[in-house]
């Protein structure tokens, strides 16, 4: 076809709006992008690690909600660099530009020249870069309409450092100036990226949650280890250096486990050449603590590295299903995969790889390596676990399971009826047979219940009363082929344990490996009053969890006061009903069902 070629006509703002969504920003991720930009700026100047100071300023309003976010370094940008680097979208060499020169061989963390800009454009009402270098001050930023440009009042103006500090709004009465006065006046360079009125994003909307998520973010974990990155909270006088959580290795698994990827992998009946020259290597490490909890959450993952830093990150459960899921919670690692960057499988925000057979093959191989390590950990746990006769505990558990269902039915019928439908099924006319050693006890018909444990393919939480099992006694119901070996829960896991598949199917495990549980069993046995009380306390925990879960499915606004009151009320009712139903179980030294 012989055509008269014309320039493409593109609605630039609409395209940027579309691509901006790809980043799926929260503020920890956005700040990570800005920190990477500062590190690249220092690297182009050949600044030693111990002199690369980066400051994060968080200013708050009412209720500790963040109102302003600033990231500060002491490199500075010229007007030329803003024109030829920052201003240009999708420039892969943006991070390599030093004023009017491009250092093509420089190793930089910035990938596509977009992350910091998209964060500034999309996550604040207004944002700007205020930068001073070579005696000139510039301000470039985004307005409320997401348009960008130079501030007319600070467009390459010549001003002494003292005037630049004042015009930039650096408060000489707070921690930043006091801590950095020498650097500011000696180097006469700085860059401030300032975002006003940040969008409210779940988990990074207040200071503590933002810091917790930032220090474990895969894009900056290694940077925080090597560089001097400080945070200043409001008008706090002293900046505090960021540190990442220290992980102790699991006992018996202190050494790292290293793997080399085969040159060829088979996936979907097709052979994939994984690399030709530089091999793909994987290093797996273990943690003493489960990594899907609290401050460690997010570290239960694999960082994929190239020569310059993290190019992707996958949490362990994103790799696929594991037969030994529990042990995978203690594993983290890093995979050097330069080929994935060389072959252009790295996405714009460096969070995941571009979907492809090669990506699928790589993730599947890593999953197999993780599964292999999980199997070793499981075998070690089995060897360490003492064989106990928990036959009596199994009988006690059957009784408590039945009693627990009676209480949950009562809770649904009497206490929660006015709040909404909680998805707890069961016949309110069912009768319950809680046999005790009381002389005046009478037998009634056994009741029927819906166990909610039918298979593991459901996507939603199973309806019906939850089923409680005993670790070290009951087998895993989801193994294929089935096993008669008891399911062991690690001692570091919670006293009441659930895997995702357990949650979906309404199953709880009472963890008999916990230190206190083991001590009671060893010293007093599973027929003792103390052990029965321990089981009963765990059932209280489960009932409270079920009540909270039920309330959470309603449209009720869950204030901390409301939730606290409901927990108190449920706990009180459990104890009152137990006093009537379980007196002999809880107090008689020679109790028999």
C-alpha cells in the first residue's frame, strides 16, 4: 500500500492516565521510586555509599494522616537535565543523563524513566521538584489538572544558597536543616520532591503503616541496607535512619540453599531455552519466624535481580500451590536472572515479568525448588516431633467441636440476629448431646451439623460450622493421595493455625507443637485438667475469630470500640455457657466422656 505518511495523533493525557494505572501505586511503592532516582543521581556523580544521604519528610494533619511527603537528596538538577531527562516520558536512558551528557554504560536502578513521574502525577493533588545546582534554582511540577511545567517564579533563577533554602521552603527550625546544614552550605546542591495532599491508599495512609511497608519493599530493601536513608516525622528534631527487619534462620536450616536453573525447561509441552551465557541462579534462605505476619509480611517472596537491582518480585504463594504450604511461609530468596532484562521481559514498574512461556517456566522451576526445601523442612519436623498418644485428646476434641457448634448456633440466633446474615448454617431446632459426669445429666439425640469441609476447590469461605482438628494427631485432609500421617504444625506458627485451603474449607488446627502445649502434654498428659483447659481456651479463640469474621461480612462499620465490645460480649457468653455445659470437663480430675 502506497500511503502518504502522517505523524501519529495521540491524546497524551489519556495515554498517561491509562499507563498510570499500571503502576498500582501505594505510597511505599511511590517513595521507593523516588529513592531509586536519588541513588541514581548520586551514582552518576560517583558519590561513595556512606555519603549518599536521602531524607524522607512526612508531615501530618489531624489523626496522624499524612498531608505532605518529601524526598530530599544533595545532588541537584540543572535546567538542562530537567528538559532532557525528567521532562521526557518513556526514556530508558533518563536515569543515565548527567546534565547534557548521557552515560550509556552507567549502572542505574531507574528502568524506563516513568515511575517517579507517574507517582508525582497521579498520587497527589499537586507535586513538584525544587532543585538547586550551580547557583541556579528551578521548580518543575504537576498542577491539579495533572499538567506539568516550570514554576514561573523559579525558572532557572540565579540565587545564593541561603536564598534557595528560603525559596524552597526548607524550614531552618526543624530537623532536616539542623542535620544537613553543613551539606547544604558546603555542597550548595539539593533536590526536594514534594507531594501535597497525597491520595489515601490502604496500608500506607498513616506514618507507621507507610514506614512498615517501605522498609520491606523489594525495590529499596537493599538500598536501605547500604545507604543512609533517614525519615523525619513532622517537626521531629532528630531524623531516624531506616533499617530493615533482621531475620534469623530456622534452626537446622541456617545455610543458604543454592540452585542453578537448567539451560532448557519444558513447559506446556514446549522446550524453552532459559539462557545462553549468564546462568539463572536461585538462593533460598529460611526464617525462624513465619514471614506472612505483621512486620515481615511481604518478605515471604523471591526478588529477581539483574546487574543493577530488583527487576521483579513474586510472593511465594504467587508461584503456585504447595503441598507443604505451611513451610513455604518460612522461605525467602533471590534469583539472579539477567536474561529476563536482556530479553525485555521486565515490566514498566519492575514489579512482575511480562507474561510468557519463559516467565511461566522460570516461576515453575522456582516453585519446584521451594517445594523441595519445604519437603526437607517437613521431614525435619517429623523427626523432631515426639510420637504422642493423643487418643484421649481426639475424644475431647469431638466433644468440644459439638459444643462449639451449639454456641455458634446460639450466637447466630440470639446475639447477631439484628446485625445481618453471617452465612453460618445449621438447624436452630437441632438438639445437642453434651454428656458430662453429672449425676443428673440426661441423654438426648445426637445432632447433625454441616461440617463445611467438602474439598479444596472452593473460592469462597465454606458455609457451615467450622471443624477443629488437632495437629500431631489428625491427618491433612487435602493431600492427594491421602495420608495417614498426622499433620504437624510448626512451633513458630500461631496456637490456632489456618492455611488458605483450611480457611476456604472452614478448618482450624490446634497447634500441639506450641511450647506451652508441649510442656503440658509432657508434664501432665492429655487426660489432665490443665490440658482440657488449654483445649477449651483455644476453642474460645476460634469462636471469637468466627464471630469477628461473621460481623465483618455485614455492612456494619467496624470501629475499634464496636469490635471490642462484641469480642467482650461473645467471650462472656462463651464462659457463661461453658459453666453450665462443661463443668465436669473443666474441673473433674478423672473425667470420662
